[in-house]
C-alpha cells in the first residue's frame, strides 16, 4: 500500500510533456501569435509623396473655383434674361449661357472628385477623376480631328451660326454683344457684305420701325459721338444708300472672310494654347496616378 501511494504521488508531480505545450500553442489565435504579420503598419509616405498629394489638392482646388465661377456666370446670365422661367425654357437650348453652366458643372464635379481623392487618399474618387480626364482628352482629340477632316463643313456651320446671330440680333443680348464685338474688332459688317442685314426683320427696309433699312452701330466707321458715347443711330438708313455713299459711313466687307483670315493668323497661338492645356491635364493625371500608386497596397488590403 505504501508503495502504491508513493507511485501515485510521483505521478501527480510529473510535469506536462513538451508535446502538450506545443498543442496548447496551436490553439491560440494566429493574430495573437504574431500580430505584425497580419496587421502590418502602413509605411509613412515620403516627403515627395506628401508634396505631390498637396500639390494635386491645390491643382484641383484651382480648377474647382474656376468651374464654380463659370457656373455662377452661366446661372446669373440665365436668370438675368429670364431663360429659366416657364415661358423661357423653349429657347434655353440655344442660349450661349447654357455652355457656361454645362462647362462649370463638368469642371466642378471632376475637380471636386480630384480634391477629395487627393485629400482623403480615396482610390474610387481618384479613378473617377482619371476616367473623366481621359474622357475630356478623348473629346479634345476628336475635336481636333474634326477640325482637320471636316474643315469645309465646319466653315459652313460657322456661317450658319453667324446667320442665326444676324437674325436674332435684337432678341438675344448675348448674341448682340458677340456680333458687335466681332464687327468692331474685325472692322466688318454682315456675313458677306453689309447688305446681309436686310435679312434681319428689324433692319429690313419693309420693317415698320425706325430701324428699317439700317445696320447696327458696330458697322460704322466711327461709331462714337464726341469720342466717348456710342452713336446708336450712325447706321440708320444706310441700306437705302448706294455702295459708294455707304462706304463713307460703314464697313462694306463681310465678317466671314475677315474671321477666316484672323483664325489663320492665330494658328500658332491656338496650337500653343492646346499644348498648354494638354500639359496641364497630363500633370493632373500624373499626380493622381502617383497618389494611387502610393495608396494601392493599403487599398488592396482593405
């Protein structure tokens, strides 16, 4: 009996085997064994990456402000002319201010996505920004190809647009301002000649108003009265005169030829502007790609 008690006490005092210890370790969660393997600390972005991030934010903020400015100008123009009222929605599609509204909305939306994407390091917003910029670049390339391929059709479309401006000269303040600026800057009158203003229902010789057989003051050789005030009546009755007499009062040549010559002279400036626009867009996309590359490992873990 004494021998059995001694052996029992020795069995109680025996330590656990090493195999039991190993089995106990395998029951622990893997994250508790080595937390650094499964939850790595994201590396701190370099100074260059931080600089690119803040530069991208400021870049998009600038274009966001420009987009909001264009949107405000467009909405103000529509409200000032009453185009947003119920009875003015019909000519809304041909209102030039609508271009400012659409351009402002597009630029604001894309720039806002770029701002938030750079500030919050959001892959979704940055990808949306890149997609929109690529779409804009594609439209610009398509527009350039159309200019090269369909120059004659575009010239005819420009002539039709100018004819529409002549017909609606008295009805649309924006078109009136545009026509007056073109005629004064290029020193021209009408499309092909000053007699094109006979197509306008207010300037036609059969019109009942005081402007019958007249042309706008912007056609006059000297539209100023006393050098300071525009003489709105300097073109009255010009269409009743012959070409010789009218040449002493207004410009006889049309604006289509003058506008074509001016555009040909501005080819270098237009090309330089297009190159600057491409570089600006490329800079924005490169910054967005750099930020995406920096946050890609973190986004992949999520």
